[in-house]
């Protein structure tokens, strides 16, 4: 009975919260890249940033999913879900920092400041991606469900 | 069901010669973590948690910490303010001048295409220089302005937010605020002069400008007697 109730909560959390968070995360990542960063680079003007706010919300959702035993059942059922959540969070973090740097730098219309901002942003993306590569090399997300041994 | 977990830091079965500890064939495999069966009772026992479960829990803390830090960084960098709904603010919206509201007061949630005009400001300050505060008194929608004093630019065009930007200017002369870019709904901005403690809520279209003629009130000898 207890197990069934936990399954119901796991189902509700997955279809009511987690799947939407992942979907919005995907949209936000595309939005930051094409709606904010590219637009700012083309126009030369700053815009409002959304990355950090969504990073907070997704961090809250993924945190609760990992802490509550019933909610993290989705990670056992769908082994690709945990790596996807983590890697999308990393992508969002890298893009959010880039977006914030660009928005801050483009608040003043100055060619030299714009160039410096773009260089800093590119360096930040490269460094963050290298750190991400090192982390994932040390902690690879190789999770095979089909290899369970009887 | 018996589960095995392999970890590079633990026992590496690939390096164990066959026949030394076991006569069973051990296949060559990459590093793997095995997903445990869903068993709520097992989750309650920390020592029996699988490597995968431990990793999920550790990841949850990391992601949550990243989220909290992001929110702190966002809050620290945020310049947006809440709209002042006091009577003084309502009065300032009609007169576009206030001597009581502080610099950085936000009067509107969105821009209302207000186009103001030039002003002559006569004051009795003895100081040679004063501080000028410039900010967006409506939505932070990406309006850009540039400030000139007696025809000389005080810097590059900048985006106005709800948090004031300060300039040191002379108490006598002409201050021009040029609207460089309209983020939508007209360029709404306010200027606060420390010399007379007055805020002027003004506005203009893109490429428009407002001129503030600052004059010092000179008292004659008759006035002082």
C-alpha cells in the first residue's frame, strides 16, 4: 500500500512538475541563446536576463527530486533522465553566466567595452566547457540498466 | 536479486587474472554503475544505498546550491525596484516634479510615452558643483540616454535602470539629456539635482533631448537688508 502511494506521488511529480521543468529548461536554453545573446550581439543593446531565475527554479525542482525517495524513482525507471537533467543544468549555468556578462557589458554603448565584453564572454564559455569536460571525464554518466546481474 | 557495482576507485575486476581468485570468466567491461531495483525500504538504509542513489542525492545538493547561488547573484545584480504608490508619488506623476521623493523612486510599472520639455532651474546653492542622479522611473525596458554638460559629453550613452547613475556637474550651466534609444513606450527618465533636492520626471522620444538650464539665484543688497 505504502509503495503504491509512493508510486502515485512519483507519477504526479514526474508528469506534473519534472517533465515541464525539463521542457521549459530546453526552451529557456534556446531562448537565452537565440533570443538574448544573439539579439544583444546583433543590436548592441542590453536586455533583461532570465537565466539565473530559471536556474534557481530548476535547481529547486531537481534538488527536491533527488532528495525525496519517491520522486527519484523516475531516475531508476528512466536512467537517461538523471544525466539529461544534470547536463542541461550545466548548459543553462554556462549560458546564464554568458548572458549576464553580455547584458552587463552592453549597458554602455562603447565599441571598446563591447569588444571586451564579447571576449570575456567567449573565454567564460570556453573555460566553463573545459571544466564541464574535466568533471564529466572524472565522473562519467555511464549508467546501464540492462547490465544488471542476477 | 544480486547486484554488483563496479567503480574505478574500488576493485578493478579487469586487472584480476583469471583463475587466481576465481575460475569464472570475467568479461572486459567499461566502468559501470548499476541501477538498483526500486525498493523504498532500501532507501532508508544509508549504508545499503547504491552508488547511483548516492550520486543522485549528491547531485541534488549540488544543483540546489547552484540554484541558490544563482538567485543570490541575480538579486545582488538586480536594479529593479517596486512602484511607489504613495500620495507624493501620485502627485509627482501629475506635476512631474517632486521635492520630497528620494532619488531612484519608481512611479510607473510600464512606460507611458510621456514627452516632457526643457526646464529652467533657478536655485540658491552656494556650491560650485553638485550631484546629478539619472534613472528610469518606469519599467526597465532598455532605454538609453547620454548626458551632456555645456555641450560636452559626460560619457558614453548608457542604459537607464531604476537604480540611479550619478554625475558630478556644475551648479550653473546647461545640462542636456539625449535619448539615444527607446526600449519601448518612450524614454522615461528622472533627474534629481542635489543642489535643490528636486526630482524632475521627464520623458522624450528616441533621438530627442531635454535641456536643463541651471541658474543661480543672485541676491541683491536690497534683498539681504
